[in-house]
């Protein structure tokens, strides 16, 4: 039988070595492994001629590496390439079919923590650059920003990016999923976040429901009434004032909608149910271009007991996702006023903001996107769809604010199990991703 490693010997030894370093950034017990990972990475960049620098802040490290173009570096554009070397913790080892930090091939997959999030992509970067340099074909100045704190939402990489002079002409991020096998995607917008804690007080003490039931104000009921102020309407949309500023989907993103997984089966696969009868028709518009409001948790009374009391206090954690185009401060003022207006007379609301981030809106066209799109189409036979993400990524918000044309993509798959046991990389994506990068880094269209 043929050795399954044979076609992938260009990548496997390095990827296996890197996976074997358990660079779990969130766990202080792995602090030395973060340094080992840096010590493994840095010489690989200096070996092909890059100038490297390591930036540090408490608990965070970022590796920066600058590599000049081989073709007219003075006039060549500068491409920022982002990736990260920290990984999620392995979690429950009993749920892994092979040791997480010992990469193993089974079938057409390579298994291990970090194989695709994001170490596989890092090894593709290294191999592509080596190949392009060997052909004397590097047409862009590359500035690598290899983050050691992506998985714990670090801020050092963002600071490095803000300080970067001159500003990069484009950015490439391989750290995300395709829609399905053979169907790549570029992410062009994400939602923002806005979170609150609410405390409702309706009196000095809990009361007996026999003596006061039907007469005294109930804190749980007051909380529900208050939260009702932000509730979705029957069409599944939030009240109009909370939708202010939301941008409609562009024509190119709209064109991707019919190619996305069918909403109702997508929800069923996740083990959940549609929020209302319209979700089947407009799920992606909602996830990508509408704000949402979720009650994340409620605490009040003693529900475990048969306890006929009227609670005097209730609390909730809630959060909004802001649509691309919306701004945190505007929507925060609106949401806070609506919540306060919904508080029943006699109840006292204490509202505490718990963090927020603006949505990201990235340019949707330009020579870098065209070149990247062609490179993906050459490998997969279909051009990437421009799609949006319902989640939030501060890095993209910053790139959008800086108007940096960004290719946010990756060769992970929905079945890649990132952040979960048995994380895996489709082996054939190693040559595919590397070929895409080689084409892009030697493309002559992406010039200033
Ligand atoms: Zn990642």
C-alpha cells in the first residue's frame, strides 16, 4: 500500500513539528511552549531573508517579519499577511481519537490541535514564499504578522497594525472556513457586539404570594416586561430604531445566497429549531445584515424549590449583534433608552454595559481581491463567494476602518472541528492553499 504521507512530504514534517509544540496561549502553564513556538517560527522567516522582530506585552507575543519584493521593491505594494500560532486548549482528552499534539493521518485528514487553526495555514505561507523566492518571482513586499494571542482576543496584534507605517496596501488572512468542499469564500463584513447586565429591583424583600400575589410588583415579571422592549417583531426583525444604519447586502453578496446551505436543514444539523416561521426564507439576511438581540441568561428566585414567593430582585445578561453599517454608540443609546422606557412603574433598573465592538465592513472589490479570487478559482474550479459573518472579529473591524483591502478566507471546512476534539485538516488543502498563495504572491495585477 502506498504511504499516505508521500504526496504531502513538502509540508508534513514542519507541520507535525509545529503541532507538537502545545502553544495554548490561554493557559499560563504553556508559557514556555509559546516561547518554543516563537523560537521555531522566527528562524524560518529569517532563513528566507525576512527581517524579524518580536513584540511583547504582558501575556502576549507577536512575530513580525518583513520580506522585500524581488521585483521592483521600491514600487511594489506591501501585503500584510496575518496568521496565528496560538491554539485552543485540547479540552477533554478522552474525546480525541489520537493525542492532540501528535498529528496523525487518518484517511484523507490530518488530525491534531491547531492543524488548520491556524498552523496548517502558517506552513502553507512558509512553503509558498520559499517556492516564489526560488523562482525570483516575489512581486509584493510582505509584512507577516504572526499573532500569539488570537484565541484569547489579544490586543497586541491590533496595536502593531495601528502603528504600521506605511499602511499596508492589502491584507491576506488564511484563518477561516470554506462554505463546503470545493466552495471557497471571502468574508467581507462581520457583525459587531454590545452586551449588558440588567438588575431589576421591585421592593425591599421577597413576599408571600398568598398575602400579596396579584397586588405586589414581581421582579421576574418586571424583568420580562423590560426585556420585551427589545423583542423581535412577528417578521423576526428587531424594532425599527434598533435597525438604524444597517446596510443592505451588496449585489455580490446577495448572489451568494442561493449557494449557501439550506437554512432549515442547517439549523437542524446544529440540533436547534428556527426562531420563527420566516427563518427558512431569510436566515442569511438576518445573520449577515440584521442586528439581533439575545437574552443570554436570567437569574431570579429559587426555581428548584416549590416556593410560592414574589421575588424582589431579578437579573439578566443580554447582548446585541450589530449589523454592518451600525455604530456601537448610536445603537447603545437607542437600546438603553428603549430598555428604560419598558421598565414598569415601581421597578428600578440598573443597567451595566459589558463591552462592545463595532461591525466590520471591508472593501468588496480591487485588484487584490480579483487576483485572490482567480487563484482560488484555479484550484477549486469555482470562484470564492463573497459572504458575511454573523460573528465578530476586531481585526477585521480595524482593517475596515483603515480601508485596507482584505482577503479574509481560509482552507478550513465546516467539518474541520476547530476549537473541538479531533480538529482536522483535509490533506489535499495543503497543496491547494500553497498553490493559491504562490499565484497571489507572484501576481502582477496587485500593484500600486
Ligand atoms: Zn484561528
